[in-house]
C-alpha cells in the first residue's frame, strides 16, 4: 500500500495548504509590483543607487560609547517593522548582524515618514541618523532620512515557515542565508578554515598553483568522470577527478613544494559526505615520504582547529575528537585483525582471500577479485566505521594504490596512508611512485580492469609516464577533502551544509 493510500486526508490537506500558500505568495508579489509602479509615479526609484555606509550594524553596537549621538549611515535588509502611530520601530540586517532603527514623524519629514510606512519586510534600505539608546537599553538609529536600495518583490519566509524543507533550503540558499544567521556563520568559518590552511602551507614554503580543470585524460583517482566535448578541437575532454598528476608534473619540472585548492568532479552518488562537485587540496613535497605527510596532516589539522576554534579538541555530533599530535597509527592488516578478527597473514592467494571474505558475510563484486581488492572490501565493510581516530591507517595493497610506491619489505603493499576521523576518510597520501617502468605496468593493469567493466579504474596517462621518464625526485603527496574538514570544524551533519550550492535534482513543476 502506498503512502498516498494510507493517508489520503493528510496528503490532501498538505496539497490544499501548499496551493493556498502559492495563491497568497502570488497575491503578495502583485501587491509589491504595484508598489514599484506607485513609487516611480512619485519620482522615487525603488532600485536606487548605492549609498556610502559609515558603519556596519555591529560596529555601531560595539563602539556605541564613542558613536552615541553622532550621525551614522547603515545599509541593510528590513527584517521587522512595527508601527506606533507617529513612531515606528524596525530592524535592519547587514552582513555583520542587525540593528534597530527608529522612524519618528517629527524627526523625518512627513513624506519620508509615510514612505517608510509603505516598506515591506525584505526591502533593502539605507538609513542615516543619530545613534542612541532606547529606554529599554537597545542601541538604535533614529532615522533622519532614508533611501530605497532595492524593493523586495517576493516575501521572505516567516523565520523557518516555508524553509523547513531542507531541500528547499539548499535550492534557495540565498533565503537560507537571510533568515538563518547560523548558516552565514558556517560559511564564514569555512573561509577562515581555507585561509588557515593557506597560511599553514605558505609558512612551510609551499607555493600555491593552479592547474587545468579540463583535460584529455581523467586520471589521478578511482572514479567515474564527467565528460564534455570541445567543438573547435573536436575532442572529448574530462572534468578532473583529482589534482594529482599535474602537480607531480610540476615536481618533475623542478618545483619542490606545491599545493592547489581546487574543485574536482566525480560522476558518483550523493549522500551526506559526497557531492559530485567538491573541493580538494593536494600537496606535494620533493625529498619527502608518507611519514612526512603524516606529520603535515596532524600539524595542519591541529593548527587550523586552534586558530579557528581556539582549541584542538573538536566536538562533532555528540562526539569528541582531540586533534593534538601525534595521532595513532595502525596498519590496514592490523586493523582487520582487530575489528574483523581476520589474520591476513594466513591469506596466501586470491582464492583464499575470496573464501575468507565470504565466510565473513562480505558480498564481493565478483569472485575474480585479487587478494588486495578483497582486503579493501573487508576493510570498507567491517573496519572503517570503527576508526574514530584521529588516526592514520597505513600500508594499503598495491592493487588499489596504483600511484603509490611499493614497500621495500613487502611489495604487495605500498607506502600509503589514509587519515580517519569519525569513521570517515579525511586524507589520502603516498610516498609517490616515481619509477616510470613500474607506473606504466600499473596503468596497463588499470586499463585491463577498465576494459573488463570497472568504470572507476585509473585512466592511462601516457604523457604522465613521459614526464616521469625525465625523472621525478622522491616525493610525498597528500590529498585532503576541504568540505569534510569544514564539516568537522563547524559540526555540520551534511556536506550540503558546507557547500553554498550543492547539486540538486531539478525541482518538479
């Protein structure tokens, strides 16, 4: 039985309410449009020129002792208005906060006062007047005169009325930002986090670079790319899925320390931690290895947290994480032994790996998976959620690490780690593979997997092989998801809460 069949009355009531809201909204839009015409007929431009602001709202409040009884000009959106005959109070919000304003007939001329009474919630105005404190103690601007900046033709939702639907909040982020100051604070914090990351790396003599978003090969990561077509060149191009290979080309070219903060694109699923378009930072350092990258990660995270939050102890969704270095380190095989009760040292070949996984109840894509692929499958299902961290999980199988250098003591594994907090992967790092012969063989293996239907296999990049043949020094490389870092430091439950305009399905008519 469908939801519609179970609750027809409720659904009908919801539909009727929605239709009424649409009618009310349309009537309000028409009323406000008529006001625009009326204003212009009176010689008043409802979408006026800019006015020089003297102070933001919080500046007036924070420095009231020096600004009391002086003339100030504030600019912002009308959020409340309440009239009392010949006097009217209102609140005007700007990017910093909001402040009360006071319109009084005997202070303003009659035309200005009557015009003020015609304002609607959402209108943007510039007010000039005296800063004073009311009898109730609220810092206020007594308006001498005001100017229209922009007439709002659509009504704002009343607080959360009309914006309780999270999908609507993400679709109309501008409304979310207007009615919810906490959302603005989240994105302001995001900016501070990114700035902190930049300062940290610049302080270690890394240089920031920019590399192409479009390219002829989608490589550098396991993911399905987005494809587009360049008409003039008559060739397919791909939106990048990672920043890696171009940055390593710069290491070949003689740069010692580089990083890039840029958008990547993966044609994959959407959930609370994944968006098809996301922000990555990738960092590469010559004469370094994955141990150096571990130190860089724990130092960066703790430094940025201290700078932005004032502490290295982070509260996230009811859990506490101490980012103070050093972080715990555990190998992938030790983690599987600990959390899945499977001694990987007893697994000698691909077949025994498949059998061991099946015995643990793991559903594999197929029974032709290699030992390393099975190890990853067991880890993802039985181990990953337990890695609350912060910690580094090290020594990944070579089959799932085609760009990482093999361990000298065990060529089945690589010098690779992932950083985990809250059961999430926050960073992926290698001692980078700089052997072009080995890299070619791994690309060929990935190409074979792709031909067999693995859409996420690494694409073969011949030009990158050519670059390696000119010689790349020993290098440590690291990729970090900026969006997840922001989620952690802002206590945001979904990646869509930290991306201004997340990808959404088109809204039905």
